[in-house]
C-alpha cells in the first residue's frame, strides 16, 4: 500500500490492522473517526506528518495480521464479527459491571471518578446491547441476502429500508457515541492506570476495561471500514445490474 498525506486513516487500518497501534500511540481515533486523511489528522493534532508516514510504512514492511479481512465475503465476515466481538461483549459486560460495583463500594469514597466510570460503562453496555441486536436482526441478515444474491446473480430488497445506507449511517453515529464514552473512561482512569493504593481487584478491573476498549476499537473498525463498505458496494452493484 502506498501511503501519503492524502491517504485515509480507515483505509490504512483496513489494509493492515497492526497500523492501529501506531495511530493509538499518537492519540488518533482510527475507528470512529477513521474517514480523515493523514494530512487532516496531523494538522488537528500537531503531529509530524513525515514521522507518522515513516512509522506506517515501516509497519507495512513487517508481518501483517494473518486474517485478510478484506478478502472475506460479507456473510462470513458478519458471522465472524458476531462470534468474535458480539459474544465477547455479552460475556464481559456482567463481569466488568460486577467488578466496578465492588470498586465503587470499597474505594468510591477516596476515588470519586469510579462512580462516573461505572455510569459511563453501564450506559455503553446498554447502548451496545441494543445496537448489536439491530445489527443481528436487520443488517447482518441483509448482508447475507446480498452475498447470496451476488453469488446467484439475483435481485434483493429489504422491506425495512430503501437503501442499506440508512441503517449504516445510524450504526456509524452509534459507534461514534461509544468512542466518545470510552475516551472519557480512559481519561477518568488515567489511561487505565490504577492508583498507588489499588488492590488486585482494582488492577484487574482496569485491565478488563482496557481490553474491552481495544476489542471494541477493532470491532468498530471491522464494521466501519470493511463490512459496511462491502455492504454498500454489493447493494450498488446489484441495483446497477
């Protein structure tokens, strides 16, 4: 991949997910705001454009993610996201909420930020639950219809929307909201760094929160930068035939 200052962040991460670590080290949101160019993010964040591009080029010379998500068909990728990321959220939310509740009760008097972290995480968990159900019941089944129609050269339509752009636009907005929430959680937790008086439960909770955010970033990246784009392209191709 040729990278210059006009290259879009999301397309870089879509090509090589390891580049996400570089953007993260610069404090750049590669998933929820991945539609910006290198030039734009460098100006917004006062980043040395050449240094960032050099780091990204070096990353592309090293071994890439073994999963070539771009080559996966849309129905297979939908199933992967469900099994890998949706189920992860479903399993981790109760565990993290239980830990946060305990921290608030034991350490809240000295660390008031825990109450805000608990509130933000609970809001995120509730919103993500609804968000994922919409994907599982509406978007993902439609993507599978698109894949089947493409393979069989038949037409496809949805009774729920005129174009897949409508639900995808909503999903993008909801992804952005979660990006904002977790930036606040990361700030309140000092980058998931436990205080000096932290017990083991405190440390485990912050580690789980950080892991949750990292998984969510990859989850959103796969949808925003690969899955949704595939869906839009397939629908357009079918309508033009």
